[in-house]
C-alpha cells in the first residue's frame, strides 16, 4: 500500500455505491490526496474517529443513516466540527439543499461529479481546513502558554507571600528579641488568630491578611525600656503606664501605609489589649467598639502567653489555659470569639505542637 506523503491532505469519500467510490478515488489520488473510502454513514463515523480527514465528500441518499444525519453528528462533536463537509448528491430541490445546510454542509457537488469542479472545490476547502487547523492549534498553544505563565506568576506570588510572611515574623521578633523565652510566639499566635477567623467565617482574604498582620501586634515593645520589658516581678503603677504605651508606639510605627496588612497591623497593635468589658487599654473600648481583628488577636495572644514561659511566670498547661480563657468569656474576651476559639481546641493544640519554642 502506498504510504501517504507528509502533509498530504486526507479526503474521505462516503457512498454506498462501490462504483462511485472507485470513481472518486480515481479522480482524487492523481491530485496528490490520500483517500479514505467509507461505504455508509456508520462506517464513516467509525473511520473519522480512527483517521480524521481534512474534507468529507458525503453522499446524501444512503441506507441505515443518510448524509443529513452523518453531517449532524459530525458537526455536533467538537473534534470533528471543523471538518468541511461537501454533500455529493443528485438532489436538485432547494429544500434538500437547505436541509443539508442546516445539517452542517459546507458545500455541494452535483452528481455526476465533474473532475474540474471537484478539483477546484476540494483544493479550496483543503486551504480552509488548513487555516482552521492552524488557528485552532495556535489557540491551544496560546492557552497552554497563558496557563504556563499564569502558573509561573502564581508560583512567584506564593514565593513572595512566603518571603513576606517570614520577613514579618523576623522583624516582629526584633521587638521581642531580648526576651529569650518568647521563641516562636508570634508564629503560633498568628496561626491561632487565622484559625479563629476561619472558624468565624470571616472570609479567605481577611483570614490571610490577619495572618500577615497579627505578628506585628507587639511591635511597639521596641520602644519600651529593657528594665520594664524584662522585669521578672510585677510592674508598679508607673512602670505599667509605660508598658501600656507599646500599643500606641506600635500603631505609630505602622501608621500611614497603603499596604492592607500593615493597615490591619496598625489596628491590631492599638486594640489587642482592649477588653470586652471596657477595662482594657489604651482607650478603654468596650464590646463591638473594639475592632474584630483586635478581639481575635487578643485571645490568640493571651492563650500563647498563658502556655509559654515568661520572665515573670512558668508556662501553664493547655487545660488550665483553656479554663482561664473560658472564665474570661464576656469580660476580657468577646463571647463569640471565645466560643470559636474553644470550638477548635484540637486545631489550636496542633498549631502549638507544630510551632515549638527553640531549645
């Protein structure tokens, strides 16, 4: 069997009459086309799947499945819809041709087929098919390139976010660096805060922003004298007033930014020591007047402080710390935030175990 030439156009001829098939084969092969013969509609549909042609010359009047139905099925499938279909028919009525067009026919050839007309129509449609193939392949390549570039951008963006969060952690730790027992406190409490926000259904964007913003809650401690910050005993009244200024100092450090997570960090720095009953500082805000991110950060910060060793205390157990959190519901902490925190106890413990203090 003669092997088809590279880039040789492939023509399928569909006809239930063997003589018509041989005639079309004899006219097309000398023109340099590869010819596939199908003896009825079902045979054509099967062979199209195996060896997709560039053009289909389709007889209308065939048993089992006529040309109209074959055309409809081919045009209904995405992978065969762009193959040009030429109806080869002895039918002359206008309604027959309209029906063929509605079924998806692209052109017509009247029987008996004229060799010159066949060559002209096939040549023209081969060029149309080649152009359509080129455009479809170009579209696929373009979509693949867009997908590849999009993935590259997504990956780069994720790397930037990871680097940004690490930078925030490292710079935030600078404010607490002299306190050797704080360890990875800011990492734990930021994940506690994000987990609570998730449990409260605050939305993925706000949760992520909170994850980035909450580590900056105590950045103002950088302005507190060491003798107060690291004092092992209880602070006196004057020392306590100075310590409380870290909220205002932190907000001032972070104010004026256009970055959303730094704006949130400013709010958190100023409000994370406010209490639900109004007894907190620096402004004595009460209830819902306290920003939600401040209320969430407060419970995350206190829980981590309770379960961590500090210059002035040993670490409490998780159970004891959870008990203190529960007892503080409605006075220190927002009741809704407290309920969310206690509901995800297993996740909180998992975060604590994951981010252990360095030894």
